[in-house]
C-alpha cells in the first residue's frame, strides 16, 4: 500500500475495464510520481527536493514529470482539479441547495481520507502522515500561494454555477459572496482535520467529528444562501 495515497487524490475508473492499458499505465505513473514526491517532501522539506530527484527516483525524465504536473507544487497539491470538477457538477444539480451540494463534495473527500486511514495496519501512523502533510502545506510559502490560487479558481467556478442558477452575472455581488462563503467550508474541514487527527481517535470518530464541525458551519450559511435563489435582482 502506498504511504501517502488516498482515493480522493487519484480518482479510479468508474468500472473495471473502463480504461485501456495505455490509460491505466499513465494513471499509475501519475500516481507514483505524486506519491514519491510527497514522500520526499515530507521527509526532507518541499524546497530542498528538486524535481530532477523525483524523476530519477521514478526512473523517468524531468520532462516526463512536467508532462503530468505543470508545476512542482501540483505534485503534492493535486486534489484541486478533482474538487473543481466535482463542485461544478454538484452545483449544477438544481435538486440540491448550494450548501447541500458543497457538503456532498466535502463528505466524499472526507470519507476517502478516513477510509485510507482505516485501511492501514497502523491507522494512527497514517493519521500522523496526513498531519505532517497539513503542516508542510501551511509552512511552505509557495504551497500556500498555490493553494490560494486554487481556492480563487474554485470561487470562480462556484460563482459561475450560482449565477447560472439565479440568472445573474458571475460578477454580481450575490454569487461572489455566496461562492466565497461556500468555499469557506473547505477551510473549516481542513482546520477540523488538524484538530481531530490527534492520534487518539479512530477513523470513524475522525469522520464523525469533522462532519459535525462542517455541519455547524454549514447551518450558518443555509439561510443566507437559500435567500440568494429567492431574491430578485436589483434594477
């Protein structure tokens, strides 16, 4: 089992046999590059590891690494694109409120992470690895900047989806503030994980505690975002 891989970071094909051999080889190489890079970054620090070293450890060229990951930062913070696609699809479903849509995406990501922890022989060690991952992301300026850029992209996607639902422009204040508030739920989940991945809780307890924290934050948003879809536009 990989040391740092969890399902949310590397989506699998929908059905067995749904991908060809070439696609499978590319997916596995991408996963190996990200896993190897993450292990090296956690061990030595982000800034001290060169991309050429990651390439050498995986038996490929540096150019190949950049064919899969456009930047060094994306080698370790590669979940954003999946979150972006999932959030866009969830918000397009008018059968669910924006808060419900965001909670579905967050719940899937959390379940994937806690399932990964539970699958290890030593779940506490697995949880410690994720804690170290969080510390690295928070303490490295270039990773913080990359994360902020991805958050800005997620806000843009959410604003576009919310504007479409309410027949507004994405630049209007209402979808902009609503999108920013929705993305704040990801910060709550990240902070809650940092609090509850303390080495004493089981994966199930972690999942329940984090879900409760995110739910508390979501309840504060529900009324305001519900009024967004019912409000008329100013003339």
